C-alpha cells in the first residue's frame, strides 16, 4: 500500500498554495495540505463527520488552520445547530485521569491549579466566556465562594441551569463587549479555536478586565494531540510558540504559558498590568510543516491499523471522545462497543454502541486504544484483563 502522503503530493511537496488569508496574521501566505481531505473528521462534541475538509499552514506566522470558505461555514452552522455538550455522559463534564486512574472533572482540575498558582483574591468578579452548560462556573464557585460570576454562550439552551448555579449573577448571549461592568478575571476555555476572527474576540475579552485583572485562556495543543487537526469546527490549531507570539502581537503584552495543568492543553495567563512588550520570535513555519505532515501520516496509520484489526476479529474502541468518534467514522461504524473509565459514561451508549467499563469487556474481545501512544502505554497495564487483547496505536 502506498504512503498516503507521497501518493498525493502537490507541486510543492504535500502543500499547495491557497487564496485565503491567515486568520491570525492576515497575510496571504497559506499553503494547503493536499492529503488532509482524505481523512474523515469529528466534531468537538464528539460526533463522526465526513471527509473533505481543508487544512493549511501560514508561511508567515506558522499558524495551522482551516481556510475560511463557504463549505466550512455551512458545516459549522450545521454542527452548532445540533450541538450536544458531553452527551456521552448525560451532560456531565469530561473527566481528566491521573496516572493512577483517579478521575476529576477537567474544570475542577483547572480551577484548583488557578487557586494554587494564580494568587487570586478571596473576592472578585469573574466572566466565563463560552461557559457551555456551566461546568467551569460550578467548579469556580465552589472553590471561590466570595466571587460573583457571569457566563456567556451562543444561545439560551442552558440559561436556566446556569442561572441556578450559586454565585452566578448573570447570563448573556451577546458579545463580551456588550456585557455590563468590568471583571477581575476573564476565562475563555476552548473558545478561540472555534472563531473565524479570534483576534477581535480576544480584544473584547481584554477590554472587560480591570487593571491588574487576569485573562485565562485554554487552548488545545495540537503538537501533542494530532486528533485536534481533524476536529471539523476548530478553525485554528495552536502550539505554545504560536500562542505566545499571537497574544503578544494582539494585546502587546506577554502571556505566561502553562502546559502541565491539563493534558494536551495550553493554559495562557495574561495579566493586565499596563506593561508592553515588543513583538519578537521566529515563526517556526518549517518546523510546523514537518510536524503536521508527520501527524497526518500517523492518523493514516492509526486508521489502517484499526481496519486490519477489524478484518481479523470484532473490535472495541477505548475512549468515547474525539478520537473514538473519528475512528468510528473511518471504520464506517464497524465497531462493536466502546470502553471507558469515566463512570458518568459507563453503562450508556455511544454512536449506538454500548460503553463498557474495562472490567466488563467481553472475554475474547479485541480493543483498540484510540489514544496517543504515550497515553495508551500508561493506561494499558491498568485496564488489561485476561482474555481481552488490547492493541496499542502505532508510534508517533
């Protein structure tokens, strides 16, 4: 079988020029990965999505992104029309697992890290932009009961629930700049990667902070998670260097980047203290190109390995999030069951298939760990049981 990248090279290797401008730097310097449309995608609320998307790299700033066109605009409108946050767990927030298997809601882990490292006062006013169904507001309110909170979202579907959270003083569906008052803390968790014009939104959030206030941004880090690239409604894909440069050039101040508070995510802390810094740093576009080419090749290998296992036997997939939804689509639904350690998801169904706890996987089954290799190697000894074969993904 031919290498899926080599087999579809454009005139400039695996990249060909495209007309759209970069959404982060505005330069007309985008080049498109020609093999990406052959991969299926998944939505950020963990549903399989079709192949045929676009992925590009900016030669000027090194940003990896989905070029803006009519197709992606129509797809994202369709995705958000039926968006169901954490549907696998009945709306319960996704759990983050420690190396020992201890589970904690991801927002609770983030807020605990803020408490330990961000030196927040005992009282203040917090704005949660893109608050979803209120998971972060709940966690923050429990840990900082002296604070009042405001949430924003695209629509009204979670208004009643959010307004019932202790400490919440308001809920809005308008732009951040239209929300009354100023805030000591503004949080944007998994927001900017969804936006066509993230810079304008960032400016609005920054303007809502009082002097001395803190902006907390949470972004997926695609450098340690290739599955981020196939999320259909993620317009932009960040790494630490790109995020730092972009914040610096957009807000004219430096961001502190934390990469170990949440797995596969970047936390940026930006203090509004009146200081200014000059733009700097190389783009690293050549390094980004090599990285993304390797990530795409790895995704093709994951798909082929899962297909081979499926042909030899039945197949279960470990996980019920982005990677599992993507692989379910690539296998055209030829998955018998899913396996998860998250107790909010065990016993439910995902894509019409049952979700088992590791201890309940039927004997004689084959389970593919749809995870990054390092994560899969850490989890496999914890979940293995006699009579079940767990398959590790290929090396990245």
